[in-house]
């Protein structure tokens, strides 16, 4: 169950990264002509680092399958979503929720097995 939740979180971060890199999110006017540009076009290749950070974090948690890695990934993604909330951070907030659940499943599963 927790591997599935980590996989869902990875899928959501990957979808958010692809969306941010492909979809034109900047709009403006150039000589009274409306123009649109992607994040990559406006900021250059440097933007790949912050966009791919949550993807690498969730992929690490998915591949290593350790509880402490999932907890660290939850803290990193949630912190990234809060700190970068005014820019790209909120796109990664839906991925933080399944990762939070994945980091909590092991404890609840042990408690359920006791009863």
C-alpha cells in the first residue's frame, strides 16, 4: 500500500513537472500582440533544477522503500510546496499528500495487526 502511495506521489510530481515545462504559463503583450511563453522559455535551462527537485525526491522514496526516506521526502516536498507557494510550489502540493500518507501507513498497519 505504501509503495502504491509513493508511486502516486511520483506520478503527480512528474505530471506537475511536465505541465510546468510544457504549458505556457506566462502571458504578456509585445507591441500590442499577445504572447505566451513556457517556464523553460522564460527562465532557461536553470529552471530544470527546481522543477525536477520534487520528482527526484519522490523517485528516491519510491526506489529505496525505507520509512525514514519517505518521511524525509514528505518533509522536503511539503517544505518546497510551502516555500515556493507563490511560484511553482503549489503545483506539487497534491503530491505531498500521498507521500504523507505513505510515510504514515507503516505505523497504522502495525497497529492494525495488533488487533
